[in-house]
């Protein structure tokens, strides 16, 4: 093969260019610390880099954002639950004090006032938020647990209970003793109040305390009590127990005369709704024939029967619990449209049938904190904040008001009795009336003590629920810590793999660059010597 100067020149330039390209590649690696600058440099490294970067990005999202957000949510919840358990502890202390039988009205009034304050704190804790999102209200994070101001909203509420919700309260008939004083009673000439120990009666009355008071009036309350006869049908098959249409429901105001308790005593086949207090009083005959599961089979109910009570309420006070967080309910807007809350749909029928589920709908919020890993961050209000707390305190307050009535009457009668000498006109009347008031006071005071004892039991149940919620929240928090530790390890591992795939070995590349630089300079020197001579030098 004939080798010309042109061929030698081209080959020299080609080799110099290759050396220069290698120097450029190595110098670029040194300046970027990366093995490649474009996918075509090394497709295998490029594909692996895309996968590793995606993995690192996802882990960073899980670790630095999702997991941190979840951790903060759980921390806010934990602090609120700690406050709740502390409030319940103080309520137990106050209820224990109130259960002492030697306390008078003044001391009991102080205790009830403190209990009301603790109750308000109990529910206001449920309004705690995290970054503007309420933590105890399920999916409705933009809605507070309680009303923060008075409101007018028209709701129809379905409250689900069983026969255990029927309690028995002790009612004492005080007759004309209420409001007695020197100004309206003269024991010498008066024939009233005409009360004596024989006229003072203590009667047991069956009652269901609804979740709310201040219900709609008789014309709009539309209260109905049904029970589920077949839970397997869609919707569940129900039968009516009590309603105005059935002829066994009466509406009696708390200010009526006779009062609702006297009315239900006089009408044992009826149920009496007291809209102001949210009490549903059940007559003895109606109770035995309809609700008493231990009456030898006369009742249509069993111990596990589902009882559904529907009623309406349109006036809400600051601090009232929003019904959509606890019950199946329907809100009627001002324009007549309705919104259903906590209703279920059965998709097996066409068209789907809306029906009210017995257990309600779970509203668990979960954060993705890893590959195919999620963790629940929220605690629902119904797991911690019982509606019964409000009603128990209200009942205690009503009982205290009755105690005040009879305590005032007894105090006035004692002062009047002390002013009359034994044997004087009217002395026998005042003694008999005072004995009646003292007997009524004893009954009502004993009932008050039982209510405090019941409150102790109730608060103990609330504490148990709160402790379960604290444990559950703490368990999820501990699990999240483990996940975050694992994410930290995974992030370090993938970053190491990413670095090994993309980053250069600086020492190795520096040696190669120095070597290639020397080679490049040597090539230049050799080429310059070879290309100095041409064919003309020999002619």
C-alpha cells in the first residue's frame, strides 16, 4: 500500500481529534462530577439514573413531606387527647366531691358550675385544628366539631339506640311547695299548700334522653320511634313504636302546668316529649307493653333491637355539637334543597337505594408514607367526644334547679316555723308543711347524689374511650416513626446507588485526564515532526 503524506496528515489529525475528544470528555466529567451529560453517552447508565432518581424523589416525598405532615397531625391529635384526659380526670374529682351526701345546695352549685366549665373545655378541645384543618371531624376538615356561634339550620336527625338507652329517673312530687314564702303562705289562715309527708311521692319514670335539647315545637318536631324488624333488607325494614300518628305521643312544654312528669304519670299509655329539654318520657303501661324486654314477651323488642328515633331541630347554640359528625341527618336549606349526611348507598340494586346505616360511615384519613404503605392519621370525634357528656351535665343542672326550688321552700318554711311558738295558731300547719318540704328535699337530694354517682360512671366510660384513642394514636405514631427510620435508611441507600451510577471517581478520572493530556501533547509533538518533511524535500 502506498503511503502518501496526505494519508499521514489525515491519520495524524484523526488521532489528534480522538485524543482531544477524550480529553474533552474527561475534563467535562471533572467539571460536572458526572459520568454522562446526555443519554447517548451511555444508555445503560442513563436508564438506571432515571429509575434511581425517580426512587429518590418518591422517598423524599414520603419522608420529607407526607410522613412529616402525618407526624405533625398525629402530634396535634396527641396533645388534644392529653388535654381531654386531663379534663376528664378533673371531672371525676368534681363528681366525686358532688357525690358526698353532706354537701348543701351552695356547694353543689359550685361543683356543677365547674363541671359545666370542664364540659365546655371538653368539647372545645374537639375543635383543635392542624394548618386550618379540623382534626376530629373526619373528611369534613373545614367544619368545626361544635357550633362556634348561634345558628339557624334546619336538620332532621336519626338517632340510633338500643333498649339500654332507656334509663329510669326518680321524680319527686312537691305539689304546692314550689315558691312558698311569707308573702304567699300564712299557716294560720291558708288552706294551701296543704302538703304533708303523705302527699310527697317519689316515682320512677322511664326516659330516653335525646342527643339534643331545644327541639322544634309540637307542630314541627315530627318525632317518631321505629325499630328494625329486618336488618337484611335494603333499606332495613322498620315498624313504628311511638309517634303522634300512632296516637301514643304527646308534646308537653317544660313550663306547662301540670309539668311533663305529672302528665306522663297521669297518662301511662303515652310517651311525652319535652322539646325544651330533649327528654322523651315513657308511660309505665307503654313501657311494659312496648319497650320492656324483660316483661315476659309482651314487648316487640329484644336486647339487641335497633331503635331509630327521628326528630327535627332548627335552633343551635354556641357549643352545640354539629349533627353531621355523629348522626345520619338531612339538612334543609333556605331554598328548599336538602343535603344528606352519613347515608349509605346499596349499589346492588338499580337504581341505588339510599338508606341509613346502623353503624354509620367510617371517615378515616390516610397518608401514603411509603411504597404501598399508608397510615391513618385522624381520630374521629365519635371515638373520643361522647354526646352523652353534654346531656348528663344538662340533666345534673336540671336536678340542681329542682333542688334549689325545694331548698328555698324548706329554708323559708324553717324561718317561718322558728317564728311561731309551739301550740300557737298555725303551728301544726307549718310543722306539717315543713316536714313535707324536708321529706321532698331528702328525696331530691338523694336523687342528686345518684346523678353524681352516675356521672362518675359515665366519665369513667368516657375516660376509657379517650384512653383507647390515646393508645391508638400513639401506636400509629410509633409505627410512623419506624416507617420514617426505614425511609431514612432507604433514602441513604438509593442516594448511594445513585451516586455510584452517576458520579465519577475523581481520582481515577484525574489520572486518566492527566494521562490523556500527556498523550494529546505527545501526539501534537510527533505530528509536528512528521509533517515537517514532504516530497518536495527530496526533489
